[in-house]
C-alpha cells in the first residue's frame, strides 16, 4: 500500500515540478510568465503521456519549454519507479526487495534474478528505438530537433505535436508509416520487446532454448487482430467520406495509421471531428482497450480483453476454467481483469458526469464531452475539435484527475483505496442468486 501511494506521490511531484518549469518565461515563446493552470494541465498531460493540450505547443512554448515537455513525457513513459531504480543501479546501490517485487508486477517478471539487467535494458532499448526512428524521420523533417521530438512522442504514445493540426499536414506516405510502426512498438510493452529480442538465445543458467511467453503471444496476437479489424472498419466507413478524394495508396496509409492511434496515441492524420460518428464510436471502444501492460499506453490493456474473452468463451462452453494457449489462467487473474474492466468503465462514467456539470451551458456537445472523458481516462489524447481548449477551469481539473487516474491504472487505484489483506476464518453457507 505504501509503495503504491509513494508511486502516486512521485508522479504528482514530477507534475508540479514540470508545471513550474513550463510556466517560467524562458519556456514560453513570448518570454512572459505563463498561466500556471495551463502549465499544470500541460504537465499532467505530458507526465501521463496523454497529449491533450489547451494551447498550441509549437507556438506557445519556446525550444526550452518543448525540451521540458519531452523530458516529462520520457519520465512519464518510463515511470518514476523504473527511472529511480535505473539510477540506483547505475550508481551501484542495492534495490530494496519491495521495489523489486513492485517492478516484477509492473513488467510481468516472475523471477528476481536478472531484474537489474532488465531495468537497464528497458531504458537502453527505449533510447535506442527512439534514436533509430529519429534517424528514419530525419529525411522528412530536415532537422534533428523535429525528428527527435516526433520520435519521442510516437514511441511514448503522447500526441503532442509542433503543428496545430496534429499530422494532417504531413505527407501521407512513409513518414506516417514510420511513426505508426514506432507507436505500435511503444504500445506492446517493454517486456514483449525484450522477449522478442532474446527468445532465440540460449539461457545462460538452464541451457534451455528460449521461447515466446504466453504474455508475448497474447499481446502480439490481439494487437494484430485489433489493428486488422480497425483498418478494415475504418476503410469501410470512411471510404466515401473523409477518404473520398485520396488515392488508393493514401487511403491505405491513412487507414493504417488511424487504426494504430486510437488505442494508444493522440496523433491523427484526419481530424477526429471530420470522422463519421460510427468511426468515433469505434475509437471510443479502442481507447477503452488500450495497449499492453508495461507499455506507454493505458486503457484496460489487450491482455485484460483476452482474459475476459477467453473466460466468456469458456463459460459458453460449460467449462469452469480459463485456458489460453494451453495454459491455465489463475482465478486471481480473471478476477483482476473483471475489476479492471468495471473500474475503467466506472471512471469514464464519473468523469463524463463531472464534465456534464462543469460544462453545462458551454455549447460543447455531450458526444464530444464523452469522447474527451474516455480519451483522458485512457490517456489516449484524441479530442473532437477544440473541445479540450474550450473547457472551463473546473472542467480542466476534471480532465487532469482523469489523466492521473488513467496513468496510474484503474486496478492500482482500486488497490490503493482498499489494499488490506483480509483473512477470514469463517466459511459461510453457499446459496445461489439469479443473474442475467
């Protein structure tokens, strides 16, 4: 319980420091001290790797402010706990046992042995991937600063851009595809990347040949399924609408990127308000799902979706156990998945209701407010038009809280509220209740 509270307080401390820095005159394009609420909102969005913003980042912030923004996004993506552990490892200090178990839970590691190497590998691989894709994007931008900026934002799944129209002005070709691939890598999680890079090699201790873990296989399979289904659905709905005047190749590129971004990142090639309502409904479902555990993405996670689907399928078949890939899923994991689903839906409903109260009479449609609430809770960063900038000050604070809760994770928040180990020594009689 204490470690989870410390983790949350650490995130809040980073957000406050970031807000103070972003409000400094040197970080503002006009060299004037910025509004603190605006800076606080931007810091929340950056540390929570969301991308929602009430100002034009490219015009309102100087290069120094944009560098601060990139640093906040990087730290938020890695997580304070992982960054702190990395620096402890770097200076040779011992990691506490509680920190090791917390990190094991965050990244799905079941053995303490090699954990320090894993943490170092996480930070190193993140920098290497961002560097490789920055090199790939350099020919398009023509300068290293923008290439690095968009590489960081793509991998960290944060939708901050230097242009007011997100990626609408980008050429619909290889730059968009490159950023889409990097966004996918950021959304599948560090543990999956680690497993993919090491499963072919022999383990030093056992000598057994490595294999893709069940976690990796489920993440890759469901990520592919979601991308393929979204790609087909987007083209089917938007073919004669927003894609009407595009060539076949442009439609394919736009369809690919628009299938990638709703689950994880706030960039968009086509403005969200220009999409068909059915497409926005699909986006809302994808935002709820999110990416993979231990990744830059939030949402309920693709593995949670997989457990729920397999559990429902097992119940329909009259089976009492959830089996995936020839492996039995523990009951605790099934219960956690259901709690996560219930919690994130509840958070989205509460945030939407709060926005209905704070934005009453503002002229913002209820559909746009619901989309904004889902985007904030799942830290996706998409918005309908200028909804975010049009929010009142109370509405902006509602979104800040939503982003913070979304970044911590619904299950983490639930456990923070009621993390008490209860041992009951009395067994109650069983009685059935009618459901459904």
